[in-house]
């Protein structure tokens, strides 16, 4: 049976003990307690009559907090409706098949492990010096709120010649796509661009060959730029065939490929708001040494609304967010001039 636990029930019990009307849950190295009370009472479990409900009175149900760590077990839904503190040395684990819904602020100095589903509602926030560990996929996070805590990504995996990190397709100067990969611009990218046009009235037009671009088309353009500007210069703004996000059908160049686009009203709006539609500016101005490409205020990459917001909130480029930047930089030193 799927059980639904509310941290608010625990808070209510603590409030009765401490006489407080508002509480912050604290997971520390001694006991879990209200930060507004010196009472050392432990969190109530399903066996505690103060917190038992019809849904959680099953004799086989597990405590929400055990040894001051939170585990959301398979088949359980845990709602956190009051601010919570997870101190250093403590952890929160969402098991596969478990769901944690955050409707408040989580001050994370410990570790949060996501194997199940983490829902971060619009008014919720996760901050602190702790680490959020994504075990399988970024699709396991549904983020409408704000996350500033560090996110630890899974290791890259290759499936049929395509590299994924936490379910995110990665293509750059190191990671490539098979020659035959891709057959057009993904519908979700087109829908995101259409939505931006509708909401703003800006043109948000796609330039020729700047939505989906096949391996062969990219090869033609790359060779053209090499002949025109030289290999070393071409490598700063054009991808080697097989290494272009356009081939994946997940990237698009919007309106203009001039740097001046960044200073237009449309370009400024795009930079500030595209994440709300599931897109990021893929090659930011201050990340040139990491991405290996010049600043492209027109080039957007689709990640989905939740992941795009996580990247936006982090202030990182995609390589940094997926923790492949150091490996990429080592590769780029050898790759530059050889494309």
C-alpha cells in the first residue's frame, strides 16, 4: 500500500512539546529536534500514538527518521511542509519508487541521495554546503523551485555510440554522435521556441540549417569555415562533424549569429528567460575555456524545464554541471588544431 507521510505531522508533535507554533526540523549528530526548543525528544514514528494516522498506522511501516537520517522507502510519499535542516554527517535517501515532495526550504549540509523521485515545488528551496547525489537520471528531479546546493551527476554512459550523463545527451568536442544519428529537430525544441514567440512577440526565428543539421551538412560547413578562416579559428566556433549539438536535434540558433544579438531586447530576454521553457544558452560568455567555443548568445540547447532550471540556478555551463569539465579541458588541449 502506498503510504503518504507529512513532516507537518511531526512538526505538530514537536510544537506541542515545545510550545512553538512554527518549527524548523533539524537532523543533527545527536537527536532530531526543533531549532526553537531545547527539548531532546526524537521524531515520532508510526508506532508513536502522537503521530499515528489511519495511513501510517500499519505495523510494518518504517519510521520516517531513523538514527537522525530520513529514508523514503519504495512505495512511500513523504511531504515536507516545514523548513528542514540536514546537518553535516546526516543524509536523506529517496529509494527507488519513493517520492519526496518539498514544499519548504531544505538547508542541506549533509547528503541527499535520489534514487526515486524528488519534487521541488515552486516555493521550495534547497541550499547549503551539502551535496545532492543523482544516482540514475535527472528525470528523477521535478524542479519548480530553487536549488543552489551542489549537484553530483552520475558517471557518463555510452549507449549505441551516444553518451548520456544522468539521461542527458552530451555532445561536445570530446563526446560525439554516430554519423547516422538524428533525423530532425526534436518536437519539444520547436514547441519551446513557439511558446517563447507567443509569450513575447519576438521573432525568435530559426536561421537556415541552424535547427537540425545532419552529419553531412555539418561536414560541409566545417570544411568551409576551415578553408575561409583556418582550422584553429574554425574550431572556436564550428564543431567537427559528429560533434555538433545540431545533429542531435536538441539545439537551435535563434534569430542572429552576430555577437551584437546579446545586446538586443530579444537577446537579453532570451538569456534571462529561456530556461523557463526548457532551454539554456549553451556557450556562455564566461565559460569559453570550458566549452571550447566562443560566446554564442543565439545558441540554445533543450534540456527540459526542470533540468534547465537546475543548470540556470547553478550558474554553470553544461560541462561543469555534468562534471565532465576537467576531462574535457585535458582533451581540448590535445584536440585544438587537429579538428
